[in-house]
């Protein structure tokens, strides 16, 4: 009995009753930046787990695998010689590397034609036509024979190579294939590259392999590299076009979505991906001294950064993130933010951040958040409004092209009031007789010029930079005496490199009404409204309201 689960690109998890084998982990698109992908956290901790790495190329190897020992003590790493050279600083206890190292007793290094064997399985390394190893794995209890090719393939590139280069590639592939066929005339499971980036004859390597070695079940891989969504989809279609290389024997099985699973007991592909994301997504963090503000609490800037980070992770899990945009010049950007905290996590504590999609329409998405302590008790909430920006036209590109369905909406309530309307603000000398409902700003506004470190990937001013700039308008004494209870941000236009902004500030009225008429009281002397505007054109860029409350219990001690 076995299950084969596709993770991404060349990565698979082979599970048997006795153990599990992970092949060529790069990253998990469901877990994205998490150190512990979901298939790892779901894998029984009592079972032995083997992690095989064919070579050090970035689409086959991620050194984060060595952190998995924190979850699975019964783990063994089997790596190629080139990987061992890349990680020697992790394996040498005498190296000057100050980070976490891995016990060299848990790592087996194999060169071509070398073997590893224990009571559960045998791993034999074979060659590659690129670098590193390919692997044949035999499970001793069942006799199951499995082959993972790594980057072994007939890399001919016929559309751009000379006849001599093509013959050389064919000869190299034949040379590496011969010892495999001699040792293993038959495999139960084969994972092999079918990569149409090669152009004409892209399936030649797969066709030769299955014609030379009896493959009971063949699974294509290495088809997730491309420059656009359309190109990626074409790679996938090419890989599962079995008529181009299928021999008249064996099965050809496509696992193309993360967590698609094939079981020999139920040979129908189970699409695990669609049920793998949750309507809510939670991340857990430890707040170290270097991550706090001067009050030794979770800073508003770090919280804003984590909000963006977890939004990205959850959106990608749901296939509505930036990688799934219809073109490469569109991406999610924030439009409005409200954060309200009853209490902040303090230094050396663990906290959780949970997000869910609250609303969705053709123009924008509303995403909510809950900040809680380690036991799950809510400390505060946030609500954000996102739009898709076309970075070429700088217009709202709309959400119609994204595959969002109403069942993705979470019914969980975000209990904080919605954002209140932003105010018009001018200096006293700028007022005209026709101005209505204009707030008079304090004289002599501060100025700031945006520079390189203020920019994000879109080359606009980073959201966190706005928050930093805002918090710096209050003195240390004010932060010591009071804590931020609520903030509201509205992004009115794009800030850019070299732009100098004026930071207009005004005392907030005694109450502000939100769009539904709900009142938000302002009772501190330095509850303030801010307007950032281009100093040259007076064009509004960013609006914010900040509400404070008395700090209780003083500043937490280290």
C-alpha cells in the first residue's frame, strides 16, 4: 500500500504504512513562506521520514528542510555530494556559522552508484544529465520500487542547439540511463521531468525512459516553470499530453495541483488542493525584544507588516494572490486599513494572527484579522480593503478575472467599527470662502522626502513606511503615557521616490462617524487626523486618524 502526493514542481511525498519519503522539496505553494509545510505537519511524528535531495538547484533544494528536525526527530536526510558541499557550514560543528546547525549523523551523502540501506528501505543514487543524483528507492516490506529522476532528462533544446549538441545530449542521457536499466528493469512508480520549455521533442527523455524500463505508473514533473500564467498552463497541458510519449504499457497519471494524491488502493486521483486551504488562516509568532516598539509591545509597524504577510499567504493558498493574476503587471494593493487593539502582545510572548475574507465584489476585497494571545483570546482586530492595481495604467484592474467564489467568504464577524470617512484638511492660509467641512491643520507642517528604503516591489511607498512616519509624529512621552487604541488609514494616491510630502495634522473632533453612522469617540488631547500631501502639487497621498487611550500597568519589563 502506498500514497503519492504531489507538492510542487519536482516535490512529492511517498507514504507507506512504515515510513514516508519526501523528494526534492523546494517550497509548498499552499504554505508558501512557512518553514513547516502542511504535508509535514500532517505527517505522523512517530513515523520515520526520509528527505531526499537530488541536487542543490533552487527549484530542487531548500535548506529549510533541516529545520524539520524540530517537528520530526525520526528524520534522515539523504543528499547528493554537491548539496553536501553547499551546506558544509551546517554540517561542521566547528564552523563559524552562528545559526542553527544539523546533526551530521542525521545526514547521508551519496555519490553516483552509492547506496544507503536500513531496515525500512534502500536508496541507490544514479547519475544525472545536469548535476547531482537521480534516486531509486526500494521499500523492503512491500518490495515497492520507486524512481525519482531529479534533473535526469534528455536536455536536447532542439530548436536552439546544433546537431552536434543534440547528439551529445542524447549520448549523455543514454549513458546515464544504461546503469539504471541494468539494475532496475522495472519500477512501480516513476517521477520524471516532462518540461516543454525544451521546445520540439520536449518529451523525448520520457519516451526513451518508458521504452527502456518497464514503468508500472509514470508521473510527470518539472512542468511549473514559466513567465506567465498562460505559459504555466501550457506547460501543464504539455506534461499531461501522454500521447506524445506514452508507451503501450503502464499507467500515465497526472498530479498537477498541490496535494493531488494517488493511492494504489484507490487508483483515482484525489484532488487534495481544493480542500487544503481554510476559510481562515492563522500564523503564530514569538515577539522578541528586537521586534517590539519602545513600549516593549507589538509595534504597529510590525503588525502592519504581518497583516500584509499573512494576507499574501492566504490569498496565494486560495489561488487569488499575485502569482495567479492574469498578467504580470497587476497585483494586490491596500486601499484602506482599520486596526483596533484592546491590548497588545508584550515582549517575549507568543501571539497569533488570523485572517479571513469578509466581503468580495468586482472592485475590491475586504479582509479581516484577529490578533490573539497564545491561548486564542482576542487582543484586537483589523479590517482592510484591497484592490488590484494595474501598475502600467495605475488604475483599478478589478477582481473579475480572479477565481473567487462566494463559498470562500467566511461568516466570522469582525467586531470593530468600519472606517470613518476621511476629512478634508488645509492650512489656515489656504482656506477660501467656498470651503465647507474643511479641517484646519496645525501651522508649520512637518516634511519628509521618500527615498530608496521607503519603496516596495511596485516602487511605490511601502505601507509600513507610512505607519512609521505616522507614529514618529508623537513624542516618546506621549507614547509612554498612552497607547494607540485605534488607527485608520486611507491610501489616496501613490507616493513615489523623491517626492517630498507635507504632514498636515489636526486635533480630531470629539467624535467621528463611520459610513454607517456609528460614532468613534475621541477623548485624548493628541487624538489626531493626518493628511500627507505632495508638497509641490498639494495632491493628497495618505490620510489617517489615530486614537489613544491611557496606558495601564506601565511599560512591560524585559
